[in-house]
């Protein structure tokens, strides 16, 4: 409360009261209604000084003024008979020289008239006694006096309380500047307009200083010793530990439970492979979601299992009813098995060839899964919650055939027994002999895996923003592994917890993020991103256009030779600038300078087994994953050789150093996304992607027209090209709007951010079923709705691999065109800003 001039004045004609605070030449008003009576309170103060609630209004009140006020109060008793009451209290100038004065007036009017003589007496602090008094007015006097005193006291208390609440900070005499001290407000909610107290350079420097190499090393040492099979006791114990850490950091942690079907190796009835009647071996490694049972067929060697290998024109392999032998690498195991299933095979065997796995033991076991998709394959398109009644369903990504991994020594034994022609030169590796196989070469595969209903837990913690807390970045890491999984999951989990600690400390030190950060620990990642996908499916509506970026920490350090990243085009600019700012510890050069000045050379397409892929292709959330890699260590992934000793050797004892750099990359990207007024998502980057795909389609259509392919004449690329141009104009228009926007206008910033956040989501095709085609993204998804599928189809027609179905092509053209145009329309903003030329 500030000392100064106070006046409480009854207004007969009004039905409300006001509190007015004057600081210098400015005023602040609040209206108060008290017991239905009008009350006006005003406070004027040239300068504000802190005053405790127990401090009197003024201890040096002029004696004469006080006596006049007392006399005035006495006169009110006689004048109450005429329904008039008036009290005045004057405060003289303060001893310190400040012009401060307090005046209190109370009036209750029952009659409408007041003569000029009475008004004159009031102004002179005199009082005229009424001639109409009598015993019958005694009770009336007591009631009115009591009412006036009660109203006065209540009004004074409420006015004082409101006045105190209107002063959120102290102000020093003469400076007029409000000062906030974060240390004084450790548990207080900061208002939405509270600005970040740290500028960007200070914030980044503070984050880098807080990242602790020792803390990361300790976590790596702890988690590297734990076997973490999804759903196991060790996995659940680690989840509890992470939850406890988030609790200690005051991150309001919560747990997301799912009941999924996971397939495990049957230890009592191991899987087997036989050549004729001779047992080749009982491998310990396995492929989850393989069909179970026993199958026999002619063994055929098909190199890496790519479609080009299986459809070899030179040998015209007949794979119907066969057991296909393939070497690991180039494409995922799920893709290999699905390709074999499409060619009519009954079983698939996958082994690591020494030519590709030079440092891997010939007895090393491989682990993986065969679901060409993500999530629980027995609840496609919907979440595996315990209360959901699941219909009998299977994902279309399940191949439906037996699949098993074998060691290099087992594969060598099979090749030694095989007959038939020699395999093509490009099929050969480091074994002495490679045969395609003969009709008499029979191999039996027995798979006895158990499909078990398993309860899994995802663990989350959040640091809430102050401006848009309902918008958030998600930073996540897989914690489970079928093997030791040191590089695959232990490093990522360690960095997740370290970043959570650092971000919490940044907030304590005064950083006020505009948006929130969610830290997520996933499980069942080795079974095909099950934990991630079930969460996305379970909270589809809640996440839609609220989670605006996902940063994956899975496998961020698998070597030291080079750097690779996969990201949505919206994040390319942010990633490039971040790599240009993060400095390597042994030199002054940046990561971008160290690993390649050409940023595009660092980018690789995001694969389906990437932990960030479901966010991008399933949910339409811009995502990024990155890694320091060495080709020599990639072969250890999905084996029991993915352990601390090997990674230390490959990186020359730089695991902790590289982990700190990875944390800086992820941390700076997240900080930038929650720090700035406008989201750092570059919508213009998609113009290049659209242009590249549309140009390729137009080129193929023109080639077909030149070849005079039947029924190709009605096909026009005009509207597809127009949609491409519409997006380019909308993206350019958004940048103009950003440049013309006052960044202190929070509402306008939110409107612009809403337009940016919708872009990735709008590239999910609305014309396909989520259950049938879960990865609906037209550029990065998987299915007939993608631009890549249309380009491939037109190329196959041109190469006479298939005939032209003009109706199918026209349908794909229309849906692709309107998906792009719809995204352009939404990006343009308001309905009157849309480009309707198309």
C-alpha cells in the first residue's frame, strides 16, 4: 500500500464504487459494490513506498483537522433525524515534505433535496442541527449510526485489500520501474505476459554450462548394466526410477499404461532350422511377430531380399512355397520378410554376412521384428487400452509367414549343402560358395515363439510454459532393448534425464518458457515403436495441433566418424542453424563445419523403424532424429555386442563427449522452439519438396504422352501444378505476415503459430483410412496415397511393367492435388485470404 491522498466519497446517484490509485500522472481504477450501496474510494500518490498492513494511514495528522472531524461526527447524531449524515476527515502534509492528504466523506441520502445553506455548511466543516427530533427517532438513530459505521469499516478494509492486490511488485521512489525478483517468487504463478528474463545467448550459455559430463557418465554406467526387455521386471523398475526422478524435479510426472501383445522366444521349446534331416542349429535370436509353426520348402538364396533381388530377370527365381535365405542389411528385416511373403514364400531366414558385418562374431545372434508398421499389430489404428473391447484384427503389415534369424556359421553350413547354379556376382559375400539352390534342397523352419498379453508403461514429465502452456515440444527416448542396447537405448535414456534436470534448473534460474516441454520415456520400441504408437493413437485428439515438434534421442551416439539426421523439412533450417552454433570441444569449429559444410549431405530419409517416424507419418507432427555414427558400429545394433566396451573402442573413449554434444543439439532446438515468439518451423522448405515431387510426376506424364500410351490424353497436370504454386504463395505470404507483426502482440503471434502448426498435419491424406493406411503422409508415409507411389506407378507403366489404369491414375491425381491445395488454403489463413484460382 502506498501513502498519499485518500478520499472515500458517497455518490447518491451511482450503484457502484471505485478505487483509484494515482502514481505520478497515471491512475488505475477498480469498481467495487458493497452491500448494494455506492462507495467511491480514490488514492493518489506521487511516489510509492512499501507499507505494511499494520502501518497507520498517517501518524502526523494535523490536530485541528482531527478535532474538526470529531466535531463533525458528533453533529451527525442530531442531523440523522433529517436523514442526513456526513463525516469528513482531513490529513495534513507529511513531515517528509510530500504533498499527501487523506479525506474521508460518508453520506446517506434518503431525501432528494438539500438546500444551499446546508451545502455551504458542509463545505465549511460546520453542522446545522435539525429542529425535528423526538423520542420516536431513537431507534432510527441507532440503526443508521450502526449501519454507517459498518459500511465505513467494511469499505475501508476491502478498498485496502484491493489496493494491495493491485501492486504485484515494489517500486522505488522516483524510478517508476517495476522490478521482479525470481528468487522471491519460487512457487508463484507468473502471469502470461511475463517476459523471458534471459536473452538467447545467455540462455544457451547457461544450458551448456549446466550439462554435466559426470552426470551423463554416471547414468550411462548405471543403465548399461541392465537388461531391459519390454514389460519385464527390469523395464518396469527403470520406469519407476524415471518417474521418481521426474517427481524430484517437480515435473508433475504421470504414467501411460497399455496392454499390448508382444512376442517372446520360447525358452522351453527353442526355434530350429534343419537342412533335410540335419539340424543346422537352434538360434537364440528371433524375430517378433513371426508366424508360428513348422514349414518345409525349397531353399532359395535372394541376396538382400529387395524386390529387385527377388524379381531377378536373369534367374527368374520361383519363390512360391520356398524358404528364402537373405542376408541382413540395406532394408529392414520387416521389409525383407514382407517382400518374400508377396512372392509366395512360406518362410524367411536372415543372417549377417561377414562381408557386411566384418567385426561381428560369426556366432552373433540377431534380434528384431517383422511387423511392417508400428504399434501393436493386433490393434491396428486404435490404442491398446485395457478397457477397450478389441475386435479380432491384424495389421496389414504382418507378413503371415515364418521368419527367423540365424548366425553366419549356420548360413555357411546351408550354403555348403546347397546345389544349383552359382549366385550372381552381386549376390556374393565372404563365404567360399554361394548357390541359388536346387529343387532338392529342402529346409525346415520351426518357430515356437509365444505371443503374450503384456502391460507396458510410458513415463512422462512436463515443464510448463507461461504463454502457451497447451503447446509443447516432446523430447523422447526408448528405454527397452531385446539386447544390452547400450547405444540403442541406454545413451538416449541418460540424455533424456540429463536434459530434464537442466531444463528444470534453467526455469529456477529465471527462464520463463513460452511453451511447454514434455519429456517421454518409451518402452517396447524394439517391437516396432509400440509404446510411442499406442500413445499417439490413444491421445490423437489431445495431441492434434498441440504437440508441434518431436525430438528423438534414440541412438544419438553409435560412432564418431560422421553425423546423420532425418527430419521434417519444417525443421531443416532450425537443425542447420543449431549445428552451426554447437562447437566441438577440441576445436573452435562447429558440428556443421566438422561433419560437412553441405547440410543436405547430412540428411537421410526417415525410416519406418526410426522412433520419430510415427510422429511424422502417423500423427503429422514435425519430427527429427540424429546420430553420430560409425559404419563399423552399426553392425553391432540388434545384437548382444551393442555394449559399452565396443562403443568406447569405436569412438576412442569419446562416448560422454559426443553425448554432451548430442544433448546440446537437442537442447538448443527445444529451447529455440519454446523461447521465441514465432515458432521456428520453416514452411518454405516444403515448397522445395512439393516442387521436386510435382516436377517428377509431370516429367513422367509428359514421357507417357510422347510415347502415345493408350488413354493418357485426358490426364492433365495443370491443377496439380496450380496447387504447388498455391502452396508457394501461401508460404511466402506467411513470411510477409511475420515480418509485419508486432512480436509483443501475443494474440497475433498465436494466430500465426496456429497456421504454422497445421502444415505438417495437413499433409496427412484425409482420403484414406487410418486403420488401413496408418502412415497417411503424402510425402513421407507408406501407401497408395503417397506421391512416391504415383511416381513409381507412372514409371512402371513407362517401362511396360504394368498397364495404365487411367481411372486409378485420375483418382490419385485428384486426391494428391487437393491434399496439397487444402494445406495451402489453411496456411493462407482466413477464408478471405484463400487462393481460389484452382
